[in-house]
């Protein structure tokens, strides 16, 4: 690294962490204001609230990383342009492409850190953060779905008419085993109760029918313990559940949902693709921010920072729209997640043709 690289990289990373600190502070103040009534209502101690924000701060800091990288780029570059530093750098024989190197190095460091945090560190903190929000911020969860069908094994399908997540009891339960489009066995029960001590389900007033060709064997009983690939957590709140999985856990959960034939897989697939897309967003937005703010402006750095916020807003709007389209199953989740990056990459390449050489 040359002196110029170290100079720009230091200014860039310093500005990035400064912007993160400012924005996170503002967001936390707003968040505390909104949730203060909930804290008072549940009589939470200071340590409980602080514990929640120790998990919330790294989450929100990582969440806004692409935008803060962009703002930091605009801030640093517009300041350098205002002080004619960029003109001096280009006049000394350094090409614009070469001047981009320390910016992209800094963005790469941030992108790698963000990917590592999102994929392997933050999900564990999110477990506590989301559990806190479910317990003290959100309304008490009630499982209200009816006529629930779940694939619990390659050839087994479970059915519940309803489920009470407070008592962990299911009603009108049936378990069918189907092989080559033929019903081989059917287990029914009036109630399905979870035994937390043995981690098993207890069937009440059960009946088992086994079909072998033209013959049928029927057995009945009052109670029976059984192991099924089904847990009370399958009926618990799914509020931001996708954010509580590390990447390996997320992949395993998606595979499990596919095996069950679930219809809400797309939410978790979108989360998975976002974790891979987000680091590239930091690189692309750094590239655009550098190009936009490299010219000296009469409005000064304030105008460029305002324009930076405007473009950041457009990017967020674009991303939210594409994500909503994917969740509605109108577009492939991979394409939807990457569309904002692709569009802004094209915009960046077009803008690159206008930069001073």
C-alpha cells in the first residue's frame, strides 16, 4: 500500500464507523421512544433493557451497512473534491481507476465482516433479541390456523384440525402413510398432547388402521406415546424466525421444509440470498458513491451527502419492492434479491463513463 492508499483508506473507514455510530444512536433513541411504554408495562429492569439493546445495536448496525458505506464514500470523496485533493491526485498521474483501489479495499473489508456477522454471529444474538420482542413488545401469539397439513416424513403426512399453543394440544389428529399413491396405514386420535418430560406426543383415544392388500387390521386404545417429526415449535410464532438461523442452520431448515412440502419456504430462501447479496451491495454502492462525489460541487459536500441519502432511499425502495414481488411468488427469489444490485451496477457503469480521467 502506498501513502495515498493508506490516507484514503483511513479516512474512508473512519467516516464509515462515524456514520454508523451516528445513525445507530438516532435509531436507538427513536426505538426506545416507541417501546418505552412496553418496558414500563412489563416492569422491565434496566439490565433487561440494556441486554436487549446490546443485541439490537449490532443487528441494526449490520442492517444499514450498505447505506452507511455509501454515505461514508460520498462524505469522504466530496470533502476531498471540495479541497481540490482529487484534482491534485489525478494531476499527479494517478488514474481514477487507481484511486478507486483503497475505496474498494475498505468496502471489501466491510463486506467480508458483514457477511461473517450475518451468517454466523448475529443469528445467535437475534435469538435473544427476537425472543425479547415476542415476550414484551409484540402481542401474545396465538396459533389460529385450522386444518393443518404437514409432511413429517417422505411417506407420512400429518393432519390437525386445530392446535392450542398455550396448552400444546392438537385436536382431530391423523397420520397417514402413503406409498406409491396407496394408503398403507392411518393413525387417528381425538387429541394430541405434548409431553415435555419425555419429548414425545401422547395420543388420546387413538385408532390405527393398517392396510395390506385387501385386508385391514384395526387396533384401538386410550393412550399411546409416539415419536413424530413434529414439535410444538412448529406451531409457535415465526416472527423474524429466518433471522435467528446461522447459514448452516438456515440451509438445514430450508431442506426440512422442502421435505415436508411446506409452502412458506420462499421467506427463508430470500433471507439466504440476501445474506450473499448484501456484501456485494456495499461494493456497488461504494463504486457509485465515489463516481457521484468525485467532482467539485458548488453546493459543497452537504449537497452531495443529501444526494447520497436520496440514492440510498431509492435503493432501499427498489429492494423492498423486489422482495415483496418475490414473497408474492411472482418472481424467483434469486432474481428478485439480485435485481437492485444488477440495476445499480448498470447505473454505476454508465456513470463511470462521465468521471474525470
